[in-house]
C-alpha cells in the first residue's frame, strides 16, 4: 500500500461498500502473497493515516458547526428585513397606482412629471431674478446710507452680495449699467476709507488695517489696499533715493561733497532692511499671505525707483570709466548681503502668520489656513512639515521673485563681463605698457620687466577674483579672452619697445684685459650681450609667473566644473549666489553657453593644455626677438667682415690659378689656394664662439626657449639631448601630468645649450652668407671661381667643426668649382628649379 493523504483516504472509504471490503482491497497485494511482517507494517501505516483523517474530519466538522451557529441568527434578521422591504415596496406601488387614472399609461405619467419639474426649476430661476432685481433697485440707497452711518463693513458685505449676482446679467442690456453702478459704489467706499486707512497705516494700527483689508477684500480691491500700504511704507526709501545726488552717477554735481553710489547703496540697503524687519511683524498681522506680500513690497519698491537702479549703474561707466566695474562688483556684494538678510526674514515670516477671525477665513486660500493650523498644532507640524517644505514651499518660492527683481539690475553687466573686464584690464595694465625701456632710459630694462610682470599678474589675479565674485564662474570664457588679450598686449608692447631700443652694436674692437680681449667686440657689444641675457632671464620669469597663474586659473575652472556636475547629479542647475533666484538668473542667461562647458572640459583634460595660448605665443615672440638680437650682436664682427666680401677685386682676376706661366714660359703648378683674408677672419670668429659660451656657461638664460632660436635645425635640436622635449618652461610645450604635483623642470647641461646656440649661430651666418653676400658677386673669372671655391670649402670645414651642416653652402661650393664645360651641361639639366645654379651661371657667364 502506498501512503495516501487524509482526503484521499476518506474518499476511498466513501466509495467502498463496507469497511471489510476496503481493508481487503487496501492490504491485499497483486501477487496475493505477503509476509506477516510486511502486513503488520502496512496495517500500522493504515492506522496512522486513518487517525489523521479522523482528526482532520473532526476539525472541519467543528468549524462548519461554528459557522452555522453564527450565521443562523443573522439569517433570521435578513429574512425579516427582506420581508419588510417587500411590504414597503408593495405599499408604495399601490399608492402610485391609486394616483394614476386607470386610462393613463406609464409613459404619459413620466412625461407629466418631467413637465412639472421643468416648470418648478424655471419658476425658481424667475424668483431669484426678481429678488436680485429688487436687491439692485435698492442697492445704491442702502450703500449710501451705510456709508453715511460709517458702517463700512456692512456696506462692503452688501456690495459683495451684489457683485456675486453680476453674472446673472451677463449678456443683457442691464449688465453695463449695473457694473458701472457697482464700480461707482466701490469707489465711494474706497474714498470714504482712504483717509482713515492712511492714518491707520501711518500709526501702525495693525488691527484696524486688518479690518480695512477685509473690507477691501469684500469689494475685490485687495490690490488697491496693497498700493496704499506699500506706498506709505516705502515713502521714506523712495524719497531718499530720488533726492540723493551722487558724485559718480550725476554729470552735474553741486559744489557740496556727495557720496558715491557704492556708499549710498549700502546706506539704502540698510534702511530697506530696517523697513523689512519692521514689516516682519506687521504684514503677517494684516495679510493672509505674508511671504507673497513682502515679496511684492520689495519688487514694487524697486520698480518705482527713479532713476532706476540699472540706469544709475550704467551711468557709473559714463562718469568714472572702466573702473566702474569694481564699484559695480562692490555694490553687487552689498546686494548679496542684503538678499541674504532678506531671505532670513522671509524664512522667519513663514511661521509668523497669526490666526484671523472668521470674517477673513472665507477669502483666504487653503494653503494659508494650513499654515496657521501648523502654528497651532504641534502634531500636525510633526507629521506634515516635510510635505509642506517640499511641496507647498517649493511652489511658493516660484511665486516669490523678489530676489530676481533685485539682481536683474546686474544681469546685463554680468553678461557683458568679458568686455567690461577687458577694458578694465586694458586701463589697469596701460601703466605697465607705458613703463617700457623707451619711456625709462635710465632704468634697468630687465629689472623693470620683472617689476611690471609682478603688477600685471597681480591685476590678473584680481580679475579672477572679480569674475568669481560677480558671476561665480559663468563668465569664465569672457575672463579668459580678457586675460589672454591683455597679457599678450603687455608682452607685445615690451617686444616692440625692446626691438626698437636695443642699441645697435658697433664694429670697433674693444680693449679688454680678460681672456676674451682678442674678440672683435666693442664695449657696446658686451653691454648688449649682458642686457639681452638679463632680459631673457626676466622673460623666463614672466613665463614662470604665467604658468603659476594658469595653475590657479585651472584650479578655479575645475572647481566650477565640479559644482556643475554636482548640480546635474542632483537633477538641477548650478545656481550659485546669495539666493536661488540670483543663481537662476545666471543659469538661464546667455552666459550658460556651450563655450563655457567646452572651457570647463578642457580645464579638466589630462594632460593639461595651456589656457592662455595667445600670451604664450607673445612670450615666444619676445624670446625670439631677444635671441635674434643676441645673435646679431654675437655675429656683428663677422657681418662686418663679410660686408665687403662681394666687392673684392679678386673675383674678376683673369687666368687659370691651377697652371701659371713664368716669364720664361715655364709652367709652375699650383696645388692649392689659401682662403682669402676675410674668410680667415670669419673662420677665426666662428672658432672663437665656443670660448664665448664657456664664459657664459653658468647663465641659465641661454637655455631658455631653445625652440625659438633663429635658423635652428629642429631635427638637430630635438636629438640634442634626451631631455630636450621635457622642459616644462618651454613655451606652449610644458606637459604636466598632474595639476597638484607638477614635475620638476629638467635643466639641460651647459654643453648641450652651447651646442644648440653654436648650431643656430652657424646656420645664421651661413644663411646670411648665401642669401645676402654671395648673390651680390657680379662676375666670376676662372681664377675668382677657384678662390671662391677654396673659401667656401674652408668655411664648410670650419662650420662642420661646430656640428653645422648647411646644404645650400655645399651647393654653392659644388657649382662654383665646376669648369665651363661641366657648368654649361648642368645648366641645361637643372636650371629651371635651382636658384643657386642660376646665380652661379650668371656670374660665370654660362647663360
């Protein structure tokens, strides 16, 4: 036997004819052979299953009995209730049947009922109209009598009742006359109350003012009441604003001293704040919506000022120029302090609404009633404060626009901040541009450049502070443009001044007692060399200051970008400032542009990219100009020697120098030609240059901005040293992997710096020789060509000793060394694209 559930066991018992049959069927296996032990086990299992089935059946039976015992009394009640309902329905049907004539059908009866109902409703409407007409006929007399009795409350209630019936006459000829009568009576009531209302407002009688507010509310003239109230409260502020004549906003100023607008604004805000603090207790006692009322009071006061605040702010630029931006920022900070204090008053006044009497409960919105009940019920506040602050207060803040009206006056200046800051920096840095060497001949230019750089970057840091204080970073693109253009203009002015005022070197040799006494440099040359080296060091200091300032600028931009991300993560906009409304003006203005977000993204890029690229380019131009001037001074003796090289007479000497004939027709071979005296002097000057750099090996200025050296071979410069590309002080090539921990600068060895300079000097003198000297030779004889070839070969060997390879010099040597037959052949092959060959062919007469 398999184990079965209790329900299945009971079902089997029900299906079996008797117990013995069921036992035999259950215990007898299929083969009819079962041991006694197995049969005993089957009986035990069967007894256990039977006991469980009995217990389950007994429990179910008890539950059924309990349910029946509970339902039986209610069943009797339900039957009685159904019987009573049936009897009532039978009685009602009998009554209706008795009232209806036997010949009238059901449909006709229902039509009759509908007709009677329609007649009833129309008669009631006629009754209401007749009552309203009767009321309007006596309205004017009643209200006039009540006004004569000074029963202003009753008069207002009477007008309120009449105004509610105005829609009845809409679309009828009587509407306009009744509306005119209503307005006339309301005007009479307002005129009767005006003097008493002004007196109550001026005396500070809040109870009487609250009563008057209820009267004005009944006649739908709450706005007129607010105008009376606001006009009285702001009278002193408006009078002080209009009567004050400011020295920096008025073109015609009286002889008596006047205060500035910044000082007056601070006084005005203090007075305004005192009025608001006084209204913090008065307004809640009068108005049911104290926060909205106080916000309206602030906005109406600001809008009525003449001249307006934006007009006075704009007039600052007409009187004091670009520096007015500093005053506007100071005024803005004062306004922020005023807004912060006002916001606290708004927060306090939220919980200051007092319970009002039943006459004012009707017109008040439900949200104000709930606010009063919050003050009275601590349990309500504990359960619903969160919902109020998040839902109702959020909706209320959208209505409170006092802070936007307050800061709206500054928005145009914030949007134009980049232009205004550019003008201010231009004026502030003009002194630095005027204090150039040509304006101060007695001052050391290198020291003057360092001093002016300190002033310039101090002004730049102040502009960064101004941008963060005034626009909280929203005007960062405009600031970047203003800084970049202003700093670049400062550096460009120095480049022009130094280029024009560095003394031209003289060619007279100087007597000196040191190891360089044999060099062909005049005292002026030595002075220029020292001056330019000092200027290069100062330029390097300017670049270092620029890097430091860019780090601070980048840190500020990263801070702004972080604030934007946090605001977006919270599902909102970046709204900085004293109040949310002030920040919302910035967030919704044109300052929140794609250019701003691109700038913030670039500030966070790794590795960091230069921010003030134009200024770096200008510093590179200054360094290049100084290096060119230094090269010109160092090469000036060589230039002097080469100045007469093209006009030497030996270029036109006839004959063949390779075979000379004596008077006895004896041929004397000439194995080689010596270089000319000029080339020997030039070669000596080139070989003396390394000695010069040994003297200045310890001067770091020579290693500054090697990538701007004139006529430098970039491939040679990049392969000069494994550290050449890692200089963080190089112009526009500093790549700092970390904003917080910048790597230490890698300094090139003096030998590498000297090699770079010698390469640049060698290329420069060869460029001068091949571009400005050799093309001036008019004709070359065979002997002159041989001499020139010898000079160029000798000079080529000298510059190779300085690690200088110059392809154009080799081409001159190659073409000059050709004989007439070879030259004519080469001319026919290469003439169209080779300018050196064209010049040599013209000198040799091959064309």
